[in-house]
C-alpha cells in the first residue's frame, strides 16, 4: 500500500487525496458513534493521506523547477 501511490499522475493524486479525506471523516464519525472494528485504521488512514500529500507537493515542486531550467 505504501508504494501504490507513486505511479499515479498529479490529477489522480488529488482525487485520491479527496477520496481518502472523505473516508477519514466518515471513519472519525463512526469512531464517535462507536461502530469501528479496527481503531488503528484511523492512524493508517492519516498516514496514507500524508503520503499522498507529500507526493502532491513533490509534483508541485518539480513542476515549478521545470520551466526555469
């Protein structure tokens, strides 16, 4: 799962980030209600979102350097 995001394009990464954020919010609501089987799933979801955001930032930085070079 860690490396599955590396070969996605920039628009796909943004879509994945939005999807994961929605799932994370749903998971948070379920935790409040008390219907979560695996509480560690919340931590894993946060880490996946961070991975995707890091890759998005890398794409942005590489795109910013490309026109100047």
